C-alpha cells in the first residue's frame, strides 16, 4: 500500500467554492494552497494569444511547442484575494478570471499534452510541500496517495448565483441565465471527456455545500482531517 502524502485534495465542478474553501483550509492547516485551476487558465490564455485552434490539423505540434516554452508561475495573493498568476513574467491574474477564459481552460484541459505538463508541475510542488490542491482530478489522477480527499459540490443554480455575485463584486455584470448555461455546459464537458473526467475519488468525502456557509464547509473538512490524524497514529502502532 502506497504511503499517504501530506496533501489535501478538493475536487469538484466549476463554481462549487473550491478556491475560497481551499485558501481558508490551507491557512488553517499552515499548508500551501495550490490553485490548479489558475494553471489551466494560464495555458488557455497562452493558447488564445497564440491564435491556436486546437481542432485544426497540426495543432498538437504547435501546442507541444507552446508548452515546451511555458513560463508559468503562481504567487499567493493577499488574504482574501485570488492567487496571482504570471505568464512569461506578466501578471495575467485579471485576464484569466473571466467566464470566457474558464471555458477555454476546460477545452485545453482535455488535451493530453496539457494535462501531462501541468500534472508534472503540480506533483513537483506536492513533493516539496504540504499542500491543499483544488481542481478536477487532484484526488483521482494527480495525487491518488493524498491523505485527505474531498469532493465539493453544489447545485448548478446555486453555483451560478455565487459566480454572478463574485463577478459583480469585481465589476463584471453578466446575466444569471448566461452564467448558468456556461456552468451546465462545463459540467457536461468536464464529466464526459475521456481524459481525466470529473468524478469523485473512491475514497473522497463528498460534500454538498448548496445549503452550507463557507465557514461550515471549512469546519466540516477540518473535523474530518483531524479524525483521520487521530486514527493514523494508532494504525501505525498496530503495524
């Protein structure tokens, strides 16, 4: 049996609150927060800027060239702020936080070359630090030996309302029905793709946060983590 790693994974669909919850949980635990969604958005932005149509002939070769020269770095934002993302040294944090870029990120994440590149980067970070990693396949593909796994969900309607509120706070006004349609499409795309589809890990704790506050979700996760920490030492003694 593989040794469990000091990693917390939080997977789930778009708009479930993974980023907010992960940042708060990481702060409570004293872990590093790994925003994998930002990583895919940065690659999506790079693809968009290069004018690369992933459906055209020869796109795979051009994509491989882009990934070979990928200069992507993340930096923790101030308390309560999003992770800062940099592409070739340029701060692209605002450019990647749009609904349109979320859809682009979903498309590029279905590319095997992209997933391979970013999975390697994510595992390197996880091997060097205790982390809270949020995404779509953290517990199933990237960190299958993570000690603590969660799958955070909420109804599409609730997620659309949350997303609309978040965008409004950032000065972006988008109709609720448009956001809901985008979320439902991304759910279908993420769940039905053949490569690393969105699904809970077999050993993940599933949380429906539709009627839960942020603090309630964080407290629930902390309780589950502490329960396992108490059990693990006794298991080691028995061995």
